[in-house]
C-alpha cells in the first residue's frame, strides 16, 4: 500500500489555483490492479493516506517550503 501511495505523486487532482485536492482515484485503482494490490484494501486505506497527503501539502505550501506548480 505504501508503495502505491508513493507512486501516485503524478496522479494528483489539483484546484484551479494549483492547490492539491487529492489523488485521482481512478488512476489509483488502476495502478493498484497493475501492482497486484487488493482493491478492497485500496478502497479502505487510500482515503486516509490521501487526507494526510493533502494536509501535509497544504502545510508546506502555506509555509513556502513547497511551491505551487501548474499541473
């Protein structure tokens, strides 16, 4: 599961002004299937990982340690 979460850094949904709002869950489930990760586990665990990622990215953007980028 952790491997999947790390691979999803290129599969982010962003707001119009560049803020990260979550993972592209369709891509996440497709990647999980390709990696052999149980989809039930992904559906159960990935929303919590997503929420933590969004909070951390927001903190980093607010502190200036992470720049906004056009995706």
